[in-house]
């Protein structure tokens, strides 16, 4: 299987010969990680509007928004693929936003996620309300996104300089890819929350058990080694926890590039609540053993055999071509299917062990909803307490007492940020604010570390002054109103 490269209307085209019908994927380097709290959902809106502006064909077609990419795909006869890609490019050149309000409703009904919920929650807890962490955000300001914002997003990201095409055959005669000019857009790097007290645990909002940790990702070997570790850990977990213990059904993995030379591995399993702590203990034991000794030679050879079979299968042509297109958009080295085999075979026990060098420092454990862990090496997220900011203090009002506000609760608004003091202290610094939400009852202030403060002026004496002080310190571009209808 050979990776080939061509160019059509200035757009790089990567193709690998595969069985008919012809499959095409027009990829743009933009995804959820490029949004913010107040623009979350805008890429998905743009994708929907582009698709709505193209005639709906009867052959197989789709569009997808992921963490780092947005793709438009079609499979059919060459002339059908040509027509689809031409219609998509025309829709991008002259976007029709007349159905924006309808598409917002469709997005709410679709309720799609770029990763499974347990992984999204890990990313949110690790990276907060930015980059990869936005995978766990529920598009709170969707109704505040207007026509001009969507058009601006399309103009910035859906351009010739930020696109690549993947095909399962050579570009057919007559193929046209006329897109607006523009520049390549590197992905927004994900930075872990500075105050994260790892290693830690927290309670997930659902049934899975999930573990995540960072790895050094500065080379192809490092990334392949992390992938090998994730796959071997899953294989061992299936053998031990399913086949021998019967306490899980499945275990999965995600390996994501965060940027700045770091990546993150996330493992998910599905034990019963009563088996969650045992499953956690065994998963950690598997990772610790891999950290100390690495995979054995048979495990490494099996993975190399798997990728060899993949590269030899003509049906993998679409995957290989799309991988090349995405690597191009990220500025990474292009890898042919044959090189994938060579690179997998280059992973050694030592390089695999190196992929776990940050395990103990960066481990996060998400326990299934309704469970906890007694592991003394893990701190409970949110169990820390801090000093409030210095500033003007607002005590609980008489009305607040009837609304259930504790007697010693107070709100402090200062030059550095705002603190709510109760049994614990919750602080959001002004530089960390990512959104100010107007609710039917008051406001909700959202910090980059995913901490939120929901406040009503009736809760505090002179509460209207407190909320006014907060509003004055927040950039109006970060404000939005929730839909109360």
C-alpha cells in the first residue's frame, strides 16, 4: 500500500489505492479545542450550515467535528464525490446563515460529544475550560452565537491554507476544490490546571471507571510508545478483569496529543460499583508493572503483527490517507502504511516504560458515580481549602437565611478575584474568568479551572452592589444569557 500526494486548486491531496467505491474526506484543522466557553458549539454550527448549504445527495455522506479536526466525507462513484466536494466548497465560499436558529435547535437535539463522557470529564478536570477541556462543555452560550461570529469562524478556519483532502484513489478528472484563501491554524495547546493536586481522584458523573495520565510526546517514538502502553494495558486488563475475574465487560483507551510536548492517555472500564475499587487497584497494578518492566517481547510482536495486517488490508486505505492529511495539517512527518509497521516495531520495552515516566506525578482517577476510593496515595479533588481574596465582604442577608444560605456564608469581592466563603472557600481570580452567565435568578461566574460560582443578589446584604462589582471586572465579551424558554 503506497501513500501518494497530489494537489488540486492549491489543496494537498493524499491518496492510497483502495477498493471501490471512491471515498473522500475533506479535512480542516479546526475542532472543539479551538473554541472557548462562550463560543463552544460554533464549529459544529459552522459544519451544519456548510452541509445545509449543499444539496443533500442520496449517496453515502457525512460531516464530523472532533477535538482537532472537522471533516466532510462522501463515498460513491467519482462523479458523485466530485459533486459533493464541489458543493461543500461552494457552500464555504458563500455561507448561508439563514437557518442558524434552526441548526442551533438541531445541535441541542443531537447532543453529540467528541469523546465519550468519562473521557470528556477527565479532560475538563485536567485542562479546565480551554483547549481539550472543552470536550466536557455543554455549549452554554450557544444561543448567543450570532451570524457574524459563525461567518468569522468559517472565514478563519475553512480555507485553502487550513485544508487537506484524503482519497482512496487518485484524484478523478474534473475534481475542483476552490476554497477561500487563508492560513494554517495550529491547534490550541492544552495546559493542565496549575493548581491540580495530582495524583488525585474524583467522582465521575456516570458509571465508568476512568484513569488518565500524561506522557512526554516530543517524538514519533514517544507517541507510538504511549499507544503501545495503552493497548497492552487494555489487553492485560481484559485478560485479568474480564476473563479471569469477570468484574468488567470491556476496557478502552484514548491517546491524545495535548501540545507543548505532552500528551494524555485515558483508560476506561465498566466494573459494577461494588467492584470499582478492586478494578482500580488491578489497573494501577498493571500500569505499575509496565512502568517497572515494560511489555514483554510477545506483546510487542503481537502489536507489530496487528499493524502489519492493517497495512496489508486494502480496506485500510481510507484510514491511511486520512492519517496523512491530518499529519500534514498538524505539521507532522507524513507516515506511509509501511512506515507505520516500522515505527511500531521500533517501540522497545524501555521506550514503552518511558511513556509511563509521568504516571505517578500526573495520575487522575475518576471513580464511578456513587463510589469512592480509600487509596491513600490519591487526594480527593476539591478537598483542599484556601484563603479568600482580600476585598469588600458581603454577609448573608435576612432574605438569604430564608433561602437556605448558611449563617456564616459571605461573599468577598477584591482586586484579585471573588471568593465565596462557607464551610470551604471557593475562589475565582479575575484573570481566570472564562464566562459570566446571566441566569433567571442571578449570575454564574465560571473560572478556567471549571470552578463555578452561582450567586443571587438576594443572598447577601447589599447584594446588588456585590454583583455590580463582579460585572464591572468581567470583559463583556465573556458574558452571555441562558435560554429561559
